C-alpha cells in the first residue's frame, strides 16, 4: 500500500509510513523555536514564537516550491527566557532542560531518513544554547545541524530597525513591534510604551548585546521596569511587512545554502 501524502510541508501532518516514504537523507527538518516571555505592555507573550513560526512557514513553502525537501516541525515555544524570569506571564525552562528537549527531539529525528536539522530562532536568549545543541546532535546522532535567527530587519539579529535605536533594539523595540503589527495587529495594544534604549551601553566600545566582543550578564529589568529594550515609538505594520520579508528572504537563502552544504 502506497502511503498517503497530504499536500503540506508540515512533518506532523504526515503519517509515520508516509514520512519514511517521502523523506530521504536530502530532507531538511526545520524547527521554529521562540519563547513565551514578557514583551513590554504592548506585545503578546508569544511574540517570538509567532515570528519564528511565521517566518519558517513562509520560507519552507518558498524553498519547497524550488525542489528543496524541507519540512516544518512543530514549534518549540517554551524556551530559555530566564532574562525575563521576573515578569509574570513568562513561561521558561532552565537551559539544561531545554537542551535535553532539543537532544531528545534530535534523537527521534535520527530514527527517520532525515539527516539535517535546522533551528529557526525567534528569541535571542536561545542562541548560545542552540550552538550547544547543534554539536550535541552532531556528536551523538551524526545529524547535520544548523541554527539561525528569524532574521527580521536588515541585520540578521533584528537590531537595526531604526538608526536611533543605536543597535540596542533587541526586545519589543521598533522591529518586533512593527512585525507583530504586520502579522497579528489584533494582538498589539493601541498605546505603545516609550523609548527605552540603554544609551550608556550603546556608547561602549567593546561591551554590548550583539556582535560585540565583550558579553555581559543581564536580566531585562536591569534596564527599567517596562521590559522594553529599544524604541517602539512609531512602529507600523508597513515597516513590519518589510522586516518580515527580509526575514523570509534570509531564512530561504540560508536553507538553500544548507541544502548544498558539505563539510569537505
Ligand atoms: Zn522578542
């Protein structure tokens, strides 16, 4: 009996036998990973999960139409949001708990013909953990593993939405607020909180959040009570649509590169 294969790119829509039949060692399992965490008074807790899932779905659909055998796996929504531990509503896992979850999902994938796992990440707090997971999955199960940001805005880390955020718009700022206005306007509060850019950190030469050589430990309440790091002032759905498209373009292009990746 030939397995029934529905016309979707979602792993969990397939039957087990269909999955074995349609996938191969060329297939790519793409896992959106986000967070359920405080995003200021104006954005939903599931902002990062929403963005990661929307970007992943659009990118996979695009590259699948070109013949790349990519599949979207169910999203990971509870993640490493310990920097927002203080804010009610945040639902977070210890890093070690999340690492085990990622390893165990990879272990299950390794029982299928699929040999490549890609994490598309909507939450900065997961970045280092995903690097750790990539190597665990490589060493333990021989999988090819990759992780990338959902790539909103011009910078892949989503920090250059507007120049006057000075590279500090990392959380609930202009980019994220605009993108949620584009994806789910009904979830954005009509009143936006004020600018909250850590100007002293922006003026530092080495210490900073992204692409800076000196890292520092922080929790989001170190920068004030709103949970915003950046400037959502003037955010709008039109710019959000543009930022979203840069994310889909970036993830699509990265998947094309992963499809032709070789170690040697
Ligand atoms: Zn976020």
